[in-house]
């Protein structure tokens, strides 16, 4: 809940989504649209990533799953080196984590490939966090 909204309309649109995200407990299952809007908010808030949502395959990778389950995943099971990193963002997430001991959960595919959260995962790894909160896609044929 450390988010700053750019506008009243952004707050009105995303606050209910963020409330669902931050009130979720391990084992809770959230619908695709909640995760989609959560990632949309995160990429929209960090201006340099907007294109990754619009031009990249971020939305398509989320849409592979109808539902996501919140799990605590051992960080060593996640490939945290998959994407290019902006070191300043890793450092900023690290500073935020060091101050609050909280972080926005990352989003993973069923095989623990990162959909969203490479910078957060790297920051947490740097701080020695062993397990990371992640929304993991649930295979649609297992619903």
C-alpha cells in the first residue's frame, strides 16, 4: 500500500484492485482480470515500462491463465536473470523493502517463469530473502 497514484482517476480505477492484492493471503485465488489490472497499474506507474505491457507480451502471458494463486515460492526456484534489469529500480525496490519489509507480490507462470516482478525478485534476492510472495498462474485445465 505504498503506492502513489498519478491522478484521482487512476486511484479510482486501481485502488479496489490493489486492495484485493494486498488483502490476499497465501492460498487465495484471484481472477485473471485482477492480476491483469494489478500488473497494468505497476507498469503504468513506472513510466518506462508502459511499452512492455502495450508492445510486449505481458498481457498475453497473463491471459494464458484464468486464475492465479498466491504462494510463497523459494526464490532459488525462480529464474531472476531472465530479463534486462534497470539497476536503479532493483536498488529502489531494495530500499523500499529494507524500510517496510513489504513488497508488491510478483507474478509467475506455472513453471515459475517471471511474468512481472524481475526487479522486485532481484532486490529481494540481494537482501537475502529466501521465499517470495507470488501470484502463480493456475493451468486452465486444472480449474
